[in-house]
C-alpha cells in the first residue's frame, strides 16, 4: 500500500486547492547482498575464499564417457542430471571443478543441453554451438582415455569470475599440456564463458612437469 500525502494551498484568486503527492522513495541500501539464486539442495559452505593449495579431502574420480573427472561432495558438483553436473560451491575450488567437469561434457552426446544450461548466453555461446555442431560426438564407451586431468592453477579469481589453468596429462610419461578456462557465477552457479569466437580454451602449451600446479594425485 502506498501512502499519499495531501496538502492544501490557496491560489491567487483565494480558492483553496488540494494536491496529492506520493512520499519520497525509500533509498535502496548501498552494498546490499544479491539474493542467492541457487535452487534448494545446492547450498554449500562458501566460507573459504582462498586459492586452494591442495585438493579437497573428499575428492574422488567419476567416470564420464571414456575418461575420469574429479568431483567433490563439498565443492561440487552436488547434482547430476544426465550430462549436466551442477551445483558447485561459490569458491575458488568450486570454480576449478566446474571448469573441468562442464568442459569435459562438451565432447559427448548431450552437449547441447550442457551448453544451454552451463554456458553463459551470448554471441560466444552461439558461436560455440555452431562450431560444435560440425563435429561428431565422442563415444561414451570403449578404450579408456590415455591422458586425463593432472592438476590446476587458479590464475585469477573473485566471486563473480575466475580463470583456471588446467594441467592435462599427455599420452607420454612426464609430458603435460595446459589450457585455461574462464567461468562466471551466473544465475546461481559457475558457468563457462567462451570467447566471442566460441573458443573455450586459451593459453594452451606443453610443459614438462607439475611445478606450480596443485595436483590431483601425489
């Protein structure tokens, strides 16, 4: 209900006039927190905002197609809806796990649903879908992948966006590759931010060791 303030005044002819004016708008408090858009069941402990120096104690490997992906009950994903693994902690560790799991699903059947729900909308996503549409799906069964996720390094992080460098194990012992992925906290979860041309990875290079990375295995 809006309260209206009434005032009376006398004009030059001596006639009394009645005017009604709404009360001044109540200012919105500065720095007020944004509402949490996460659905029920996706709440996590987001208190640790420091860059991790070790992997979560509860991490385990989960099969996705012919490969394995690190997951964690505490940092995510918390829900599994077919190829859409979602509900990540709003933390640096949650960003790491999202960067790995979401992009890993881009190669397999169901990738359209993944991109629709887990990639930030815009021209970049449109370009990514267009490019991926021209490729065949990777088989979900068969010979296990030779390489895999070896570790990570967080290049940049704040609660709105993060850039994660993934360390990938190559087919030969002692050979690794790197690729950086950017994620953004969008509509209550971490989602992939592709480049304007649809590119997902940047900073791709070959390295000879794990120095400077947090590794998934000792």
